[in-house]
C-alpha cells in the first residue's frame, strides 16, 4: 500500500484527512463527468480544511491518495474492477486497476490511519435478500473498522429497514446530522428514524471521543447527512422508476455486485439525469461535512 506524500505528511502532523472512495468514479458516474466530479469532491474536502485521500488500486498497487494521473487512469480505463475487500489481493496480484467500494476504502483508509471517510450512500441489504442472501460487504466491514463515515444514508435501491437492523447487530453507531430521520440517499428521508441525532461537528466529535471510554471504538460511526428537501429527487418519480428498474434487473438476471450499478444507471436514464445530479450534490455535501468533522477531530 502506498500513501501519497501529501496524505502521509498530513497524518504525521496530526492534520485532518478525509478518505474518498473511487468506485463512484469508476462505476457510479458516466464519463467524462466522473473525472470532473472526482476532482470537485477533492476540492470540496480542501475547502472544508482537510487533505483529500482518494483510494484506489493502480497497476496492482493499493494507493491512499491519488495524483491526477492516477485519478485520470481510473476514470478513463475500461478494465477497472469494482473492488470490495475480497478483491484487493487478486487485483493486486495481476497488476490490475480497481475502484474501491465503501468496504475496501474504509479498510485501506483505516490501515493508513485516516479517521474520516466521505461517500455517497452505503451498500446494505438488498430487497429480496430473504431468498437471495444478497448483502453488501460494506456492512460487515463497517462492523469491524474504526472510522467515521459521512454518507447520505443507505442507497435507496436497497432494503433500508433491514440494513439499519444489520448495522445495529454489528454495533455500528448511526447518527442523523441535523435530523431525527435517517437520510434516504436521493431522498431526504428514507422513511426510518435515525437512532441518534447530532446537530454540529462538535457533537460528532464528542461521540467519537466518548467511544474510547466505553470501549466501542472497534466499529464505524455512520453520519447520515440528508439532502435538503428542495434538492432531493422527486419522491414519486423515484419510487416509480425504481420499481421499473427492479423488475428490469430481475428479468435480465442481474445479481450480486452488478445490481447496484444497473439500478443507478436505470434511475439516471429514466429520470432524465435528475438522479445523477442529486448524487453529485450529495457527494459534494458529504465531502465538505467530512472535512469539517476531520478538522474538529484533529483540533
């Protein structure tokens, strides 16, 4: 694993750093918008007072912090693998390229000593998981990784209620930022309450600090940061297009880690790009908030 010089220097000096995933760049956004957004997210972290550390696998090497050439390669290549934790070693062994998911990013970032990670939405329990047993590896990884994850909740294509139950089972602390409701990714409200509410970065830092006193720092803290209601995807449009996408995925036999990109692409296409723009807005908001939290923790 290689840690970029800027990131290594910031960590050594106790300065704030925010990890960023690369799967959204490689598999979540269309080209060339993906590279534009990746650069904008890094800029949002800097504006919030922290150093960005985008995580990915480049030429078989896991990297924490990417220069612009590496970021451009991940955004532009057609052979980039979507990497969970289990995929890191095989991709490294063949000298491949990988966009890291929430799980893989959290794993590598924590190993590097980074305390805060920003993403769009978490993976979780898929709809129909009672039969398929389809559950994102994000959950198990967050259950054993000490990192603060700022997100817009769980991807709304998933079974949000079941995902919250699994997070509880895995002892992952879940906070609603400025709200009593759990964020719904494209939607401001997932339809479920947030277990705990915080209203400032100081309160988030207080929760993180209190974990050591009660020995609960072995798992993640999830900060659900909802889109403002005026910026969310129209709920009626979301529900209709999602139902159509789920039916299309089943008919096409799409399964496993291919389900999420299939549904996100379907939502973007059938919403006329509205879901894509909501995704970009929420990622930028999460990056900025994560930087502010990282700065508070560093202080």
